[in-house]
C-alpha cells in the first residue's frame, strides 16, 4: 500500500475486525491497493467524508486522538466510494430472520416477553444479577447517568472522570444529567486509561469514573478499582465496544456499578439498534426500569426500595414517579438478540483469529503501533498507529 502524506504525523487507521472471513479478504485487498486519495468513514454507506483540504494533519497532537480514533475508523482509496466497500457486514442467518418473522406474525411489537427473555439470558451470560435492554448503547449510557442522579448516588455538579477517547454518547449523557466531565488521557499502547493517570486526574469534586473499554480491550480493572476504592469513587463502564472481552476471566462491562453495551449494526452482536445495561445493584436496576419507560411504576415489582405499589393495577399502570424517558426496545430487536447471543462465542473467536492475522500481516513493521491487549480483547476494531517516517513511502 502506498502511504501518502496524510499519514505524515502518526495518523491512526482502525480496521474493523469483522466477525467473519470477509475481513481477511478485505484486509488483503487493502494491502495491495494503490492509495492516492483518501476518505474517512465510519459507516461507508452513509457517512462518507473526504479528507477536508483544510485539515492540517501536522497540527494534530495527543489531544486529538478522539478525532483520530473515532472520526476515522478506516481510510480507503477514493475509488471505493463507488464500490461501497462496507466497514462491516451483517451476521444474521436464518435464525435471526425467522425470529424477526415470528414477532411480525405475533403482531406484538412493543416491549414485552421477548425483551424479558433476552434480558434474562443476557444477564446469565455475562454473570450479572440484572440486565435491562434499551433502544441503543447511547440510551444505556443515559439510563446509567439518570439512575445515578435520581437515586441520589451522584448530584448535579459532581465531577466524573472519563476516558478521553470514546464515542460522543459516552460524554453527552454525563453533561445532559448535569455532571461535570473531566477527561483522562489514554495510554497510546493499550488505548485505555492507566490507573496512575486516572489517580492524578482526581480533584476534590470527583465522585465517579466512567471507564471505556476501547475497541474491544478491557481495562486493568484491579488497579483501577483500587484507585476508586482509595478515593471513594463510583466505577462505571461504557462497554459498548467490548462485549465478550474478559479481564481475569470476568466479563468486561460487569466490573462497574453499571455497565453498558451496544448491539448496533457492526458491533459484536447486532439487533439492528439496541443497548443493554447490566448491574448487580437492585435499587439502580429499579430506577432504570422506571426511567426507561416514562418514569412510571408499571414495570417495578410490588415491593421495591424506591417505591411500594398500591393494590390497584390500573393506578400503577399510569403512575409516574420520576422524570423518565422512553428508550424502550422493540420485541423484534430482542428476538434477534436471543439468536445472536447463541453465536456470540463464535463471533468473538473469529474476531480474535482475524486480529492475529492482522498482527501477523504487519509484524515486520516494527514501529507500527497496534493495540496492546489488557486481559482478552474482543477486538471491536484493529488500530494501527503509523510513525511519521512512513509518510509517502510504501509497505508490502
Ligand atoms: C464507546 C461507545 N459508547 C456508546 C456508543 C453508542 O452506541 P449506540 O450506537 O448503540 O447508540 C458507541 C457506539 O459505537 C460506542 O462506541
């Protein structure tokens, strides 16, 4: 691949580690393609963005990793605009299609027993007491923050330390619920946050840490939990990029008080759109049950630490006790999720194989940085950080 000046200053490339063999084929295609023009894209179909001429790549520095890592998931020759070469492809088989059809046949579309069933098996699979599905990973993060606010575990103005490289909706729910964001830089090798850097960022206003497991890589939870314990901070996880990753045999997403997941297209599981929160904290679970649906009591058990229901089902069907949202998922999403969950282990195994192949393909390039695993990554993406010296040169 001919490398153009675009790569002059350590620009990152992130390839998607698809769940299937196509990734390998596409990676090979990439290697041979003469690159003259580039565009950046996260979703090829809808989000094509040419490199703006005005972009001064040489002005990018560490603070810009957010843009680099997430604005640019892949850099491709311009010619591929016409070929629509997908960043990811769908992993659905006959099982998912049949599950979707059976929901359509049932004429029961809104949140119901499929969602309940999916939540139950999801919680079991990840080793959490409770799982609560919503319509996206972004909504899952919103539920996390809202539950912390309305339960009084955090109050408006409290400061939350957050991984500096992530998706927009890791951050927005934090400020939307009135908390203050303090960014913590990532380690360039692991692309996650180091415990020492985290500890240094703590201020007297810090009350919680929102940790992102970036691109499939779990964080060093032992060291980070120790910092949180020492400073009495809540640990929260945005695990939307790292389903199936493990640290010391425990699933990423289950280390925090609440962990979030995304099942958007291209993620480890695909339910079209979809999100999930897991927690072992019953009270926060109940808050999320209410906040997910308008702030009502309908989905709460009779007795809860947040509310005791009256013996009047009609009243409790229309009783609103806190400022909620409507971020409910659909039955069709849950039905496909049930089928996808059966395949998760295979998907992750394939992603791990692809990552090994990618690594082997570039191992001769000793100063190309790839993401160093902490624990076992589930390889949401494959990051390559290029050194300045390769500007304008070629690799084979
Ligand atoms: C770290 C992170 N958080 C949140 C989200 C949002 O998930 P969703 O697209 O399901 O809203 C994403 C999306 O990829 C993400 O990468």
